[in-house]
């Protein structure tokens, strides 16, 4: 069953003297109960897409439906059944955890008790602080509370706009575990993130850049599509190494990735000769063959 | 309904937990009434004056005594010669010098007329004017007294009565003005800020993507400020009656009803501001510049509208505070009934309806 369907959606914004295209020709479908990720840098159009799907904005062209309801015509129906956590969502700082939750529960004509089983896993983590004002919570706690607020009415589709931005690594990991947990309740989740490493946690991801979807696939499918052998290279002077490699004709691509540079060659070279080939160009300390990650695929797609 | 009530409760939490703002909202009307009532006033009292008495006879002594006895003047010093006048003003303490020529009484008795010179420091023209008027009145009073002793026909006496405000108190003017100002500030500014804040922190997006009807969100926002304003009106009225001795001549019920109406007007204005702005700063600036200043300038509370050039007089008609100010003065000070102010009330009600309709229409169900 299809939970979300987007059909050639286009959206432009009028800037001062020009027209900015935020989204062009967006097409995708999300099945019920799927955890779907929108991966892309800031300005890729993720938030605009969310706003169109949550009926907050109207697309210039194309159509979209959520849970079988048209986002323009049946916007009232959609507003009853989706959960939305905007990117800059920061709850009511001067209300306590409990008050925030009961406010959003009442907003959707429900109560905390009614859907307790759904938010239980999350709520138990923040329950010790339920009398504390939301403004006094840590970043990770705030996001968990916001997630509880978005879930309180048992939405059929949950839209999370960059829920883990600005949250520490441990809390991010916990947050994603919570999302995976929610799938048991047959809730469709669409989540956007600028962090490539989170992509592998989704069922399927759409890689977005400049208002376009470059590829939609499972994380595994995306990395498998990366056909060229990928090498991690380390040298004494990393910056100089990158410049030398990028200037070389034998090297197709080279960009920094943690402690290493990820390198591909223009022509196929047998694995055994790679070290010596590289030594001809620059002084290298360590070379090893590695599997491609989502970020490598994203960089590759961007170059095309 | 439960939704709606909870929303109102939430607004009260916001309001009550922001202690500093709350203190200002409740304290402001009290402070303003006290300041306007006691400190800022157009009345001139206990002005320091100097006397140059070159005659020193019974008549001058009598006039000087009456000047001293009035609450308007304090005689700071007696000058010895005309050369002292200029230095006395230069010191800056003296506002007025009363000069009696030599042989004042005998001139008066023999020729039936005698001059007195009043020299005023006109760096502040209004004060100078007021002081010379006071002094003239006291001198005229003396003249009438001595005239009574003689048989002197054909005198025309002007008898003045200051209606509604016999003591010419400034607070009669300020109380209605402060009411308009406070209501504008509390309702228009606070409502617009509180709605725009929800936009800023992103909760408005979530509220929009919910089954709650947007109109209810707005009304729920208004309720606490409506209540707060009614409390403020109460404290202003209590203060003005008991501390400033400004009585409520007309019907209290009518007065409260008119205040209620103006509160709604201000709330509608606040709602309108919030629908055209996206940040708290802008909302605050627009409320201050676009609402507060016109209220002070065009309501007639500080500057008489009748004296303004015609274009400004026309503009003043669109300022709701002007009508409210007129109504409050009519009901509170003059004690008029509804039939004397129904036109103004209707104008105010019309403005409120139009503003409400526009802002509700402008309140978006989407983000753009």
C-alpha cells in the first residue's frame, strides 16, 4: 500500500530579482510502514518538500497525496492524520515536559494515556524530567520530547525534518533506534537529514541536491551502484597530497574523508599495482581498498 | 471545546510564567497614572517670582500679600532697582518679576489708574503666559475690592465657569489618555508578539498541521489579554477615583462596555500586525510606531486635534484611540449617556469589525 505519492512536483520562490527553483520534477512513492530518508545538504529542497506534503505550501506544478488524500483538496483530512516535526521546532520553552505533551495531545483531540504504548519507549526516557521546563532540557532530550509530541496522536505518516541536526552522536544513535522501533506500529516515516551516515539506517533513501532527486534506492542498492574501485589513501601531508592527486590525470576523483582521502582512478588498474601507481604521483603512507559509502555515492552523483 | 480551553490555559501559562513582562503589564498603568497624575502636569504651581516695589505703600503691600498668599507664586526675593531685574532672570530661578512704579497708591487714587509691569521669562511661552494670567487675575481681584469702596458706575464683570473640571485639573485629561495608551500597548503589542513568537519557534507550523481551526487559535490567544486589560482598566479607574480625585460622572457600566469595545479593537489590531509580520522585533516596532505614537499624537490627549492642519485632522479620524478618548471623556468626565456617544461608539465598532474581518481573512491556513 502506498502511503505517500509525489508526482512531478515543482516549486519556485520569488527572490528579489530572480526566481529560485526549490524543487523540480520530484517523483517518488513511499509504501506504508517504510522508513524513507531524504538525504541532501542544506538548500537541497528537503524542507520545502516536507511543507508541500504537510499541506503548509502549495506546489506550483504536479500533485502529491498522503494516505490517499490530495495535499491541496483534502488538506483538512491530511492534517488530522499526519505527524510533523519541523526543523526549527523547539517546543514551548516555558512549559514543562508534561504540559508540552498534553498540549499537543489536546491539539489532536487525544490524550497521553490513549496512545501511551506508542510513545512509551520515548516517554520513559524523558519521564524523570516531566516537571522540568522544556527550555531546560538537553538538545537530545528536546528532540525526543518533540518526537513524542509529533507521535502523540498516532499519526499514520510521520514527517521529521532534520530531527538530529545539532544533536550529539549518542543521542542521534538513540533517536534512530526509536524510529526503527516505531516501524513495528506500521507508521510510515519520512525523515530528512544532512548526515550521510544516517542514510544507511533507512529502508530507502532519496539523494537530493539543488531541488532534484538524484537517486532513489535502498542504501545497499545505492552503494552497490558505485562501480569503480575505491581506495583510501593516507600521506604525511594530507592537504598537499590532495592537491597533487586532484591535479593528476590518472586520478578521477579525490576528496577528504576523515583520516583518509578517497580516491578513484580514471582507468582501471589491477589492485596489486595501485600502490606503485600512487607512489609515482605523490608520497603515500597507506593505501587500502574500501567499499563505497553513501557519501561516496553522493559525491559521485554530484560530479555527474 | 476542550481543545479551545486547553489552548487558553496554555496562553495563561505563557503569560504568568514570564514574570518580568507580567510585572510590566500590570505595573505600567499604575506607574503611568501616578506619573501623569502627579508629576507630569501642565499646571503651574509655586513659581518663584521677584518683586521690585519702588513705592512701598499700602496698595503694593496688599497686592504683594495676595500674590504670596496664592498657591501659584512664591516670592523669592525683593529687588532694589531696575538694574537687578536682568541678573535675577539670568540666575534662572525666577520666572516672573512684578514691578510697581514709585508713588503707586497716590497715582492710583488721584488719576484712577496706575501701571504695574509684569516681566516674564518667556523661554517657555506657555508658562510665561500662564503666570502673567495668574498675576493679572490677582491684581484685577484687588482692583475690584477697592472699587467696591467707591461708587463707580458701569463696570462689566466677566464671570467664568469651568464646566466639568472647575479646578482645571490636568488629570481629567490624562486618565482617558492613559487608558487608551495602556490598552493599545497591552492588547495590540502583546497579542501580535505572542502570535509571531509561535511562528518564530516553529510551533505555528505544527498547530497548522493539526485539526484545530486556525480561527480558534487566534481567539484563544486573545482571551488572556482581554482579561488582563479589564484588570488594568479596573486599576486605572480605582487609582483615578481614589488617588487623583477624578470622579466617574457617568455610568460605570457604559464606561466598562466602551473599554471592552476598545480592547477588542486593539486585539484586532494586534492580530492584524501579527498576520503581516514574521518576527517579534518587527511586530514590536510596528506596534510602537504604528499604534502607540498615533495614539499619543492624534487622540487629542497631548495635542489638541482642532489645532492641527486639516490633513492631519483627517488622518486623526482613522486612529481608533481618538474616538475612544472622546467617548471616555464624555462618559467619565462629562457624565453623558449612551445617546450622546452612540455615533462614536458605532465608528469604533465599525473599525473593529473591519479590522477583525481583514485579519481573520489574512490569517493563513498555510505558510505562504
